[in-house]
C-alpha cells in the first residue's frame, strides 16, 4: 500500500488522534496536520506526537493535502464544512468519523456540491468514555468495525483510497446505507447512552443522592459507564439522529410498559422468561453468534 | 476472634460459596456444611473445597451448627425456612444474603417466631453476572459493603457474632432499616438490572436482531452486562421488591418522558446540560465523593 502524503485531521481527540497514530505506527503517512477550535488540544496533540504540525486556517491545512478526516462532534460539521469547502482542491479526499450519517451527508450535499466525487463518509465504531488527545492510541480501531456509507457520486478510486486508510487502522470495513446506519446505531448505541445519562441524572437529583451513590456497586458502574461520555458529542448525536432515536425510545418505553405490568401483577414466571431470554441472547452475542 | 465451629451454607453458589471460602481462607471455620436443592452444585462445591460436607436434610445439617447462612435466591426463603425452623436449636445463629430485606424479614417473623433473637438479616453488596460454585472466591467481599438489618428482637451477642462473620469476609459493615435498604437498592441495583434485561430482550426480538447485535460495541456490552445475571434470582428480587421497584421505574419513566420532550424539540442545550450533570455526578461518585 502506498503511504499517504499529507493527512489533515480536524479534531485531534480520541477519534481523530487515534486515526493519526494508527497511520503513523504503520509508517503510512508522511505528515499529519492538526486543525481544530481548541488551541490547547492541538498543542497537546503535537506534544504527544499525535500530529506533526498545527494549521490555524483551512487554506494552509489543505495545501497539498491528500486526505482530510473530519473527527469533530457532528454538531460542528456544518461550520467546518462551510470554512473548508472554498479551499478544497479536486485531488484531496475527505472522510469523516461522525457518529451519525444522514445529517453529515446532508451537510456534505449542501457544502460540497462540486466535490461529491471525493467525499467518502465513514463511522468507526470505537467510542470510549475518555476523550481528548491524551486518550488517543494507535490500536483504538484494531478489530473494531468501521462503517462506510459511500455516496453514489463517489469516484471508485476515492472510495478505494479511503478504504485503504481506514483498513490501515486495523478495523474491519462494512458498507451500509446512511439510513440503515442511523437506525442500527440509534438502537444499540444512542439509546443506551441516553438511558444511562437519564439514570445517573435522575439519581443525582435526589435528596438522598449521596446515600444512593454510596451503595451503588459494580452493576451500576458498568451500566452507567457510558454516562461518562462527552456531553457535547452526545448532544450532537442525539439531536442529529433524533428521529431514529425517538422511534427507538418509544419501542423501549413499550417494552418497559409491558414489564411494568408484569411487576404490578407479580408475574414472576413471565419476568423469569424475559430475563432468561435476554441472558441467552446476550450470551449468544458474546459468543460471537451475531458477528457480521 | 474465636473461629466458628460448624457453619451451614444453604445455597453454595457465588454468594454462599464465597462466604465459605472467605472464612476458610482465614482459618476461621472448623467445618462448612453445604445444603441445597441441586445435588450437582453441592458435589461440585465439595470438589472445589468450598464446603467440606454435604447435608441432605436439615436435622443433620443443623446438628451442632453455630451459624447458618441462607444464600439461595430470595424466592426460596419461605420453603427453606419452613423446612429448617422445626430443627433450629436456640444456640444456632442465622443470617442471610438475600438481595431484598423486607420480604425476607416478613418470612422470618412468620417461620421463626420463637427464634427472633438469633436471626440477623444481611445483604452483601457483591453481585456478579457469574453464578454457581465455580464462581465463588475468597475475596468476593473484600472491600465491598455489607448491609445488616438487625431485628429489634436480636440478642446483642447474636448481632455481634454475625457481624464478626461478615467482617471476616473483608467487607465493610453498614446498618440500615429494611425499608431503607429496599428503597436504596431498588434505585441503584434492581432498576438498572430491569432496564438492562429490557433492552437486550427488546433488541433480541427484532427482525434484524442479528444486524443490531452485529454492530453493538463496548458501550452496549457494559450497559447490558447485568442482563447476563441469573434470571431466577432476579425474578425473585423483582417480585419481592416490586413496590419499591415500581416506584423507581415510574420515577425513571418520568425522567425519560422529559428527555423525550427535549429530543422532540431538538433542545440541544438542555440535553447537553443534562448529560454534563450526569457525567459530573458519575465522575464525583467514581472519585469517592459519595463513599459511605
């Protein structure tokens, strides 16, 4: 595989930083340029060797760039695309790491009308409750799934090259439509995050919050791990994907209404059956039965 | 501390087995007798050295026993108490490890009317998704909280001796009223379990369950870890503590209704504030701010 020349990473936190480190670890990039809104993060990323240079403006960043990765929270996509689009040359490929795809692609069609050939959206499935350049690591994507949602306008060579970059991180590539992507992740990622934030928020607002947290144990800790996720990033995801997420939330509320009825009736048999089915499904999943 | 003589453990799985192993590891017990409904578990426990001998009937088990630990799922308490009560001598102490306390204590008042002095209810806060004698380990309770809910009828020496036994496991003892116990654990343990079971069950019933599980990642795995818990044990807990649990579920549903409204209105600011407050509360908890 031919190494990349100049790669621009916009947003040098966990996601963008780990992409840069993965390419660097394999010697597959000549130069990584970081750009972003927080100077301190950029400087920290350079200090850590996550990026080589800092660009403050898009014309400077894009000069001679082979590939751009947009790795900011999805709520910043519009602003960043607006700023970069006028300076994007025809030979610079663009991909992103946005956790939602329909809204990002909508923004791509708005801002990159004449560049649709070279913009290949993606979403690496590798979150963590940590964020920032210090959390970045070269192996974050190793063995993880990376979803690509290519546009029908994409040049085949653009798709191929972007695939090479993501594959170089050690992730496994999967193609999906943006609609399919957003529905699937609303169910297995966005909803659980929302539920975990909701529980911690609700408990923390109680008069006896101190006592409740004082007796919370390992089950609570793991259940709520994702409630330590980045609030702004999750605001953006929830707002961007709110239609799919509302549908998932309503489905879940229906399930809870049913369980509520079983509890009210003290219907132990049905509860045990439900719990058993859940456990079996989860164990089958852990055993790899559903691996794509 | 004076070692225990004969200790009877009813239910030789994770909870009872770990209690036995902890006492054994410190040389604080002469003999551990196992009793329970599943012969294979008892034999496995003996094979693993978790117990020394197997008793098949209560008169045999209780003969000369200093302490009995009831460590079965709470749904079996009634049946076990009925069987053991006629054979319980005045010098044998009894404690339990039931995850709910009001129902266990109600059963104690029903079945042990003349033995209330010697029965000291407890609940060690140490679950795990594993169960059975193979999951038992001597350090399960080390550093964990152990709640005692003594009865007003208890002899002070009975409480003191039962405290010695639990303290020997390495856990930290806390006294609570049964009502307080059941409300606190409905909030921070029983409800999260119910929510996790509900999510996995709901996803597993979908037409595209395979695809959904195929793209579920680390967040989903941790959020649902407790959905791999023992179905029968959780049926019993949910049914026994259903009044407190319904109250918690309804409070949570109110929180979800509010979040649903924020999502519908695409109110990103309020969502971010809520997520941020949840994250801050969780981080404060992890940092030990709420340690009892």
